[in-house]
C-alpha cells in the first residue's frame, strides 16, 4: 500500500515552455480540491536546494492560465547532479513534510526526478513541458502547439516578403535534437524543404533541387531547418547555397526565442490543465515515478526511467508527405 501524500511540491525545470503556468494552476487547484497542501518550488531543483519554497493556494494561481513563461521561474541546477545536492534537497523537503513532487519539464528534468525518487523514496510525477515534443509516451507536450504556431505565423510573414522579392529564405526554427517544430511548421507553411536532425541532410540534393527550381523560374522558396540539423543551422546551409547558387537572392532568418514565449494556445492550456489534474490524481492513487501523457485521447503513464530513454520518432509517412506536397 502506497504512503498517503499530504503535502506536495510543484516545480518547473529546464527550458521553459508556454503552458507551464496552466499546468501549475491545475496542480495547485486540484491539490487544494483534494485537501492537500501545495507548495511552489522556485527555479526548478535550485529552489529545493536553496529552500526557496512557498505555500500556494487557489488565489496564488489566479490570472495565469493565459500567461507564457512560468511564475515559479525555471533554471538548470548543477548541484542537483551531485548526491550531496540531492541530499540537501531531500532534507529541505523533509523539514517541510513534502511527500510528493510534480515536475514540469523535459527529459533532463525527468532524469533528475528519476534519480532523486530512487534515492529518497519520494514519489515524483513528471509532466512533459517542452516545446520540442521529443518525449515518447505522449501525443502532446505542453508548449509545442504554441511554439509551432508562433513559427507558422512568422514563416507566413517571411513568405510574403520572399514572394514580393523572389527570394530564397532559409529559416531556422528551434529543435536541438528534435525536428518536430521544423516538420510541423514547414508542412503547415508549404515549405519547399525541411531539414531535421532525425534525417541525414543531403546538401547536394538540396542544391540540385534548388537549381532545378531556378531553371523552372520558381524563385520563391522556403527552406525550414531545425537548429540541431546534423549539417548545421540556417547559416551553415546558406553558406553552401550562396556559394553554389550565387545568383539566387538567398536570405537567412533565425526565429530564436520568440518560439518559447507568448500566450499559450487553447490546446496547450487544455493539455496542461488535464495533465496537471492527472498528476495530482496519480499521487493520490499511489503512482510513483511516472510521466503523465496523453495517448489517443486517454491518459497514459510512462515510467520516468523509460520516458528518458525513448524519443518520439518521426514517422516515415510525414517524410513522404513533405516530399509529395512540396513538389
Ligand atoms: P530539460 O528538462 O528541459 O531537458 P535539462 O536537461 O537542462 O532540461 O535538465 C534540467 C535540470 O534537471 C538540470 O539542470 C538538473 O538540475 C536536472 N538534471 C538533469 N539531468 C540530471 C541527472 N542526470 N541527474 C540529476 N539531475 C539532473
């Protein structure tokens, strides 16, 4: 029989993503609904180590569902990588009587949670908060929909100017290890080429294709490249393209951090609310060390240990769709 949780902590860790606030709100209000004491932990794992932990109530999370970023702040915490740091964190939780944690973050944060909960027997529930959508065991991650819609809006605008001047634009979107933002925003904006880390980039093939387009007098072209593409980002791709196609008017645009900010979309608010609620229910039901996900419109629980090992794969069908629709 699992220990009954009475006091829980919630934190946001690693890279921020829009919708984290909606998830915090759901955790706090669901916790309160079930009579739990809920604490907000500031700046990820640093807040546990530094004892920067504040009680939260229904009103503490008023008027945040629509806000990007995270009211709890987020951080990368080196000390949590060390056994001494985690021991300090445990001592602080123990002093406050916190007996369950909800961690909103990416796979790095889940790795930390997995190690911590094994060492100290503190049930940890992970919520996938990442714009990269690179986590297996869930169809959605909190923030992806907002980030990809921001990218779509920006790329649409760039296409207008590309069209006016007959230009080739090479646009870099976020995604150090995962190409989901590039793939989805590229398809949704009708990009002619999409370069992602999951596929080897054949730069010669790209140049040949652009040359062929030039011959056909198709001069407006958009190449969407994920920042982590193995060939390189937009600047590296543009360098080769400019050398090989000197008469083409080639421009680079790196979208950067605008993709992380902004008001979360309806979808991100909904999944964050649903996952936050499910995280508290999971703790009450005695679930340990799982990530809450949504698969085929049902809640799905993946052991943190497994969640950090497997990445969401990009299906071959998507790649085929890109080829057919961009031709
Ligand atoms: P994300 O959660 O966005 O993937 P990071 O990979 O930067 O972000 O991880 C966030 C934090 O999680 C790290 O700064 C660290 O505090 C903690 N963490 C990550 N990996 C480990 C690990 N192997 N052991 C302990 N803590 C970790």
